[in-house]
C-alpha cells in the first residue's frame, strides 16, 4: 500500500508559492521511516519551512490514501 502511494506522488511537482509568509495549521503531515529511523517529513503545502502548491494537486491523493487505510487499534 505504501509503495503504491509513493508511486502516485513521486512525479508530483512542488512549485514554490510566491507568498512565503509563515502560516498556521495543516491537513496532513507525511513522515517516512526506514528501519525505525525518520528519513523525510513534509506537509502537503510545506517542505523544510518553504511553502508550495503541487501539480497535480497532492491533496486528493493523500486524502484517498488516508480514507482507505485499514488501521488496527491496539
């Protein structure tokens, strides 16, 4: 499931927003791990404190991924 998700987002272009003023809030944050070590983290409109919009729009892809997760509570 993760590999399919990464395939869907790998070619998305992150285009810098003209307005780089600090913002509050976010919809999703994505954190990638390898062997229990965090390798990369980004928000859907922010990477390393820089703001972006995406082409194609990443929001529906992430929203669909989240809605289709089969999460087991412990």
